[in-house]
C-alpha cells in the first residue's frame, strides 16, 4: 500500500489521484486485508505548509490496483489536513558554499547544500564586487539531487549557480538566499568572498637600444615572462608605432602574419624592422604592448637611425624615461 498527499482543493468528481507519495507499507497479516480496521501512523513533517487530502493505493500483484481518499464526517467527505511549518522556518542559515573558478570559461561556479525546511520554494544568488552591497544576480534557482546509473537519487540535496564574465583583479562577494514564496519569508547566508587574481607578466627584449641604418632590415626577439599565473593565459601583442618615422615598418614575423599571441609554452616571437633609404636620422621609440584580459604590460625599445652614430658609444639607462643620450 502507498499513501499519497494531494495538495490543493478537492474537486469532485473529476479530481484525479495525484500528489506526493509520503509512505509505503506492506501488509502480510491476512487479518489486515480481511476488512478489519488497523492503525498506521503517517509522518507529514516533510510536507510544505498548505492543505492536503490523503489517498491510499492498494495493489496485491494479482488484481488491478484500487485507490480511495481518506474520508471524514457522517457524509463521507474527503478529509482535508492543514499543515503549518511557518513556525520552524529559520531566521539564520550558514551553508558551506563551494566556490570553483574556471579560467577557461571565465566563470565562477558556486554550489551549496539546500536548506532542509519544506517551505523553501527556490533560491536566489547575490553577487557584488563591493562588500556588504548585495546585488541580485540569479533568482528562482532549484535544488537537485544526483542520480546513479539506474536513475536513483543519492547524496544531499544541493543547489548550484554560476557567475560569468569574471574580471580578474576583483574580489567577488556572494551570498545565497532561501525563499518561501507563499509564506513571504526568506533567509540569507552570511556574505563570503573570493579574489580572482589576474596574475602578472613581463615582456622582455635582449636590449633596450638597437642601431640601424637606412635601407636595411633587422630583427629582434620579444619574449613573455610569466611572473604569476595568468587568469587569461594568452597574451595578445600589439605595437605602438605612432612615433615611428615615415619609411620605417615594424611587425611581428609570425607564420600566418597579423596578430601575435604569446603563452607560457610559446613565449617568444620575432619582431621585424624594415627601414627604407628615406628614413630620417633620429632616435625612435617603439612600444610593444601585451594584454591578458584587462591586464596590460609594455616594453619600449629605441632604434637609433644615423650612419654617424653607428660607431659612437651609447649611454642609456635600464629604465629610460626621457630617451637615449649619446656621448662624443
């Protein structure tokens, strides 16, 4: 025999047998199925607050199953049971929230154990980059249970959610809320935080200063040095050549041409410089910019173009601020 609780109002005569199975029992004593009255206690503590009608389904494995509602009163009306769980709805809740960062998806995955109170209808997630300034991020989240290969549920009831488009270098503050819609109640967890490190890197060249003559070509290497693990491992490269003179061309000599990227595994690229005969004498800065998400680092080199300067000593600082000076 199976006992079911049907929520809502009884609608005779078309009301179907539906609802939540709340108990199952096996009758083995012939006296129990011989029309005699027997007592069985049903636990209703797991039902959400509301009105319910109970019905029983009996099956002996031989004859077609039969079902009927629990009746009351002299006229055999369907019995209605009122459940009120509001008094036990918690005023505080501290779930253990597991936070996992996916660098590949730039996403924060959160998971926590559901609140066991039967009146909880759904969950909300609050996220902010400022402490104690919760902003509703996701609402109406449902709880779930894992299932095995045969489809049977196991383990605790859990809830999960995700935060996309993470910006490295920020701290994300988050809290979760369990909501009872009908009762107008909710309880929110304490705020937790996780820092998303951007990492750090440096661009290096063998030298800060290069000498070249008009009408020549030269090349140099630009390499990536990862100082801290990067959230975005691909470092995109660009060239700031606004101060290069007419007739000087600078580009990344990559197999496919165009954009260049560096990673910790492939950390070096060749930079080609082509100077026409018409390039004027001077000292020309060229800045290489590397970008990992919002994180940017640069490396500036100086190209000296002057036949008379090719054999003169060059004095420069490791971190030039105002250019390069020459000595005579």
